[in-house]
C-alpha cells in the first residue's frame, strides 16, 4: 500500500474501533495540513470594512447580507465577496479559447463520457439526498447571472444530436470590483449569496428579498392558508430566498423548512410573548439555519459517504470525539476551566513555561489546539479562520457538480405502496410546474416517493439526458454537462492530475488507475489523446472507481470536503462562541440538538409517521427497520409497521407475481432444524428464504370472538394480526396443498402464531384455496411423499401438531389469563362469503385472494377441548378426529381489515414462530 496512488486510511476500518479512531486522527491531521497550505485569499477587505457598521442587533443575529459575522472583520463572508481558492494562484489561471478552453471539445466530452444510457442508481441513499444537496448549494454559492455578450462557442461534433454549428455558452460574469492592486491575481468571481451557512436560500442575501418572504408577525415567514409558499404571479415559482434552477425537489425542501422556521417562531412566541417580531424572526432564523447545518453534517454527509471513519469524523465536527451533545459540552466546559486555570495560575512553573514558550501560550488560547479535536467545532470558545478570511472557493464549487444524482423521472407512490401511481419526467417538474405537481400529487406522497427511490450514481455516463439537451426560453439549447466542463476550465480549476497535486494527493500515472472498464478506458484515452494530464477535473472525479468503502464520490472531491466542511463551522461565530443559550435561547439550542430530518418531515407531514418508524436517517432508503424497542410497542403499531414498511413497501404488481416455487427439501431440513425452531422474531433474518410455503398472499386480519367463547387470551378477541395463505410448493409438482398462518400481535410482548393445513398431502388437483377447512393438527400419512413427518420429528415429538397455548396465555393488551384455557384443536372453516367462490381448475390462487376486499369474513373459527387421541390403526385415528370435529364449537371469525396483497415481505420477510408440543410443556 506504500506505493498506492489512493489514500490508505479506509483500510484501517478492518482493525475495528482502534482503526477507526486512527483514521479519524489521520483525517484531522489532513485537515490541519489543508488549512495551513490550501487557503488562498484573493480579496482585501479593509476598504469594505470601513463602510460597515455593526449595530446592536448584529451581535446576536445573522444580518441579511452576511456582514458582521466577524465583528472585527465585518465584510468577511458577506454577499458579493469573491470566491477564494484552494489551489496555488499560479495553478488557478482560467483557460481561454486562445489555449485549451475548448480542448478537448467539451461537448464531445459530454456526448461520450457523460451521456446516460441506462440509469445507474446510487442504492445506499434516496432521492431526498439529491434534492437536499441542491437546496444546500443554493445557500452556499452562486456566480449570479452570466455575461450576455461574447458567448463561448462550442463546435458541435460530427453526428451530434443537435446537428451542426455551435453551442453558445454564456461566460461567467467577471468580478466588477477588481482594481490595479489585483493585477497579479487570476480572474476572480463573486458569490451573489453570502458565503456563510446561514439559510440564505430561504431568507435571501439582501434586505429586499428578506422583506418579501417575511410575514412581519410573530417572527414567521409567509405561507398561504394551506401551508404552501406564495408564488410569483408570472413564473409560478415560490417567493423565497433563492429561486434559480427551480424544480420539484426544491419546492419540497423550501416548503418544509419554511414550515420549520414557523414552528420554531411559534414555539418561541409562546415562551417569550413579550418579544418583538424582529427578535422572534432573528432567533428562528438562527435556530433553523443551525438545524440545517447539523442535518447536513451528521445525517446527509454520513449517508452519502457511509464509512465508519468519516461518520465518526463528522460526528466529531459537531459533537466532539465523544460523538454526542453531553460529551461535547462536558469537554468544552472542562477545557475552558483548564485554560483559565493555567492562564491565571500563580505557579512559577506554569508562568515559566508560558513565558518561555510563546507558541504554547498561543496554541492554548486558540480553539484549534486540542479543543476542536476533542470537543468539536460547534460551540468552541472562538471562531477560527486560520489567518485567512472565510470564503467558499472555486474548487468547492467544482466538486459539488453532482448532476448525475438526478433521476430521469419522479416516480410517485401512494404512501406505503411499492406500486408506481404516476411517472413524471424530471423536465416536467421545473419552474412553476413544481408547485402544480405539489398540489396535484400531495407533498406527503412526494416525500414518501423521494424516500423510497434512489438518485443516480456519481459516475461517468450517468448524466441525465434531459440536462444534456435542455431547451430554455430566450437561451436556446444548452448542455449542462458541457457547461460543467467549461466552467471548471474557465474559472481556473486545474485539470484532474494537477488538481490532485495541488490538494496534497498523488497524481495518477495511467488511465487504468481510474478504471478497468475497457469501454470507458478506450473513450478516456481517445478523448484525452492518451494523456492523463489533460483529463478534466470533473471527468477524473466521476471516473474514480477506487473509492473508500461506502463513498458515493471519490477521494479527490473528499479532499476539498475535508477542508471546507470543517471551515464552514469553525469560522462562523454563530456556530462557535455564540452557539449558546444566551444567543439562541436554551430552547433554541435544544431544538437544534434534539431534532433530526426525520423529525422535521414527520412534524409537518404526520401522515408519514408509519413510513418513518425506525428510520434513523431520512436520506437512506426508507423501508422496514426494526428498532430495539419494537417488541415494547402496542399490537396495532407493530402490525402497521410491518404492513406499511414491509408488505406494502415490497408489493408485487398484480400482473408480475413471481412464479410458484418447488419445495426445497434440503433447505427445509437445514432451516427448520437450525433456525426456525429457535427464532421468536416477527421478521426473518436478512437473506432468509422459505424452503416450503414460499409463495403467499397476506392481509391484515381481526379475530372477532363469539360472546360465549370458552377460551382465554387472544381467543377473547384480537384486532391486529396477519393472515398468510400459501401452498407448500408448486402444485404442478406435488398437488395443491394449501396452508394458513395466523399471526396476532400483543401489546409489549412477542406475537402469538399458529399455522394450519388441510392434510399433509393437500387436496390434489383442486386449486380452490377455500375448498376445505384447515387445522393446526392433521393426521399423519403413511404415503406422504414429502416426508415432512419424518423431518419435523427431528425437532418435536408431535410433528403434525402445533399447540395453541401461546394464543391463550395473554390477550391483545398483554394481560395474562388468570386461568388459561386453550383449545386442543382449532379449525379454520371457509365462510359462506368465500366457499365455492373460486375455480377448482389449475390457476394461481394468489390472483383469487387479491380480489377479496377489506371486510370479507374469510374463516369461521371452531375449537374443541377434547384430548387428541391417536391410534396405530388409521381408522380409529380418523374416528377420534371426527369426534373432535363434532365436539368443536364456533369461537370466532377471521375478518380482513385490508385487502390481500402479495409482496416480497409476505413471501420471505414475515416470520411465524409456531408453538411445538415441547414449547407448551
């Protein structure tokens, strides 16, 4: 590994906790090197500072234009300040048409290396993550409107889909504030947003925009009666802080965090009714902005670069090395006492050390020494800009070119469903159409839909085609992939290999260092004339296939991230020394620290509560999560969780049911003997495959007990359960052998389960699943071909009998029966509603079940207390069985509380722990 081009810290994770902590320290050291070597200032703020007055409000509130964050350097980070650089100035000169701006042809780069054939998903995150990062970028950076005259003319390559001629691309508007003092600088450009992490995408970067979004009552932002954002009359785009490149994902984000701002303001107003609208607005903005910064730091980023080292490092940025709020606060408080004790010590030894080691004194007075590493960046004693005024940089802008994250379509689902209800091309979600879609589809359904679908992968040949061939009014045909390449070249972002050298990484030696894919290699070599030094920064980053485990992007982009992710926090007064209850209010700090993205979504869209159960990170695909406290939940909460996030989430299309499977005899022996008899959970282990009864349909079901039922526990009634109907295997193989499994949930306790068959061998060529009654005890069969009696006899002395005591011990509320009374045998008798309803000829029984509506009574349930007697003489055993059946009385009914569905979860995910004879003893 010593000669590796790529960083080696990811390999440390194999050494467990010690390796992870070592990796954290390596990244911290890398950050210090970058802070020392890669912060390049390109603007003198002295003249600007002279014209800024920081009033009393600015001491405890973010100003609209970003001034006065640093009271002794008030222009720092404010609107219209230049983008800084993370590479040496002699490496930051922009390319022009006179040299290499058009070489190789950026449109050909787009056509050959960027164009998407088949969509490549990033399966570790969901589409919310794609919308989020654009939402954040709109807070951070914008070069503003482009220059109208003298466009860059990109020749269209031979055979281009747009035909012949040129594609005109407007140039970035140059910095109008350059002076003779700047003659030694490369071209500079201004950020029309504030550089601070201050929520300016919501609040604006100047007072005139802020006035448009405020309600001027109770500190709130303006929303309509139905909690949507007001829109511009002509464009239909919401009135908010920043509206460039608008689409549906931004409508969702802006609505959500506008509502969150208002929720914060309303909380503060209730606590501080005497405070003014301005005070409430300022505090709500501080809190909301910090919440968004925290969500990005400890949720979005760990989802997009899901590696133990980076996850620990990001938590350390916010919470310190202990990784939680209490640990951070303790360290910071203790460190403050330690510094004060040293500086105020009367000890001659301490005084001697400080007087003779001025560097030590300076380091102790700097929050960057030990404190940042142990106690985190947030809440530190002071802000720290490493001697260079804070700005975001051109290189930062470059590595956040993440257009491949965009899907081709928005797939809309009903909440809880896995069936696409509507498909909307992304290009049809732009501008004012976004709000129309919000109205038509419902914001809650859209959040669910974004939560369960994936964005695109950040790789080559995954750039959305609609962004490569986009037609804009008054502009014409543009290609954002071509523009992305042009922008890096134009603004002086070095080509890939030089970029890596500049930021402390090893340059590649050959194209094969990037990828081993033969087609990609051939295209890279042809486009870049077999010269690795010509590779564009964006292309190289997307081409990196050697990435740290869990990373959605490669180490080149991450190197810039290491620097700027920390710098955004450590330089900002409102995330360091003024991140205090005195400035934010105690309730404001609590709001930031205790709120997650899941909380925000659920607060404003409570309809999504069931879909978010157990979802720790809103940016990871929503699905079935099983929290440790699951067993303590109420019966109906457990049922709803498994139904919404398990069954519905994996539902098959009715016309695409998987084929019925033959019985896996070897798997039956292995899984029954080794696994199933031991497991008590409701959900099967990951990767589990049922060897028998593998295909099914399942519904929610209630057991309505008769008034005179003699049995206790669940037999007194149960509102929340599952009914799973299946066949042992492919009927074409061994005949139609139906099976039933009933799971009933119990408050705060494990579920109770039972299954039933008609007979071991089934019902031959009769494919009507309701043709016969089923029972949890069936007679052994001498000629039973599968040999289940023999197989099950290895784990129980009663292989054809399941017990019912688990159903009789406690009721749905978890109350134990004083005197448990359980039937010896129960019978599931098809009701008149379903008996003879379906054909007996060969067909797929699941298609029948899918037609049954909610409210259908499927079974009358009978029970007997007669002892189960058997005989070696089959005729006598049959007579005993007949006597028990004649003695049985009706004890209840199974009624559907949902339609049946077929799903991957009902096939392989749901688990039924059946009570053996030995378990009841």
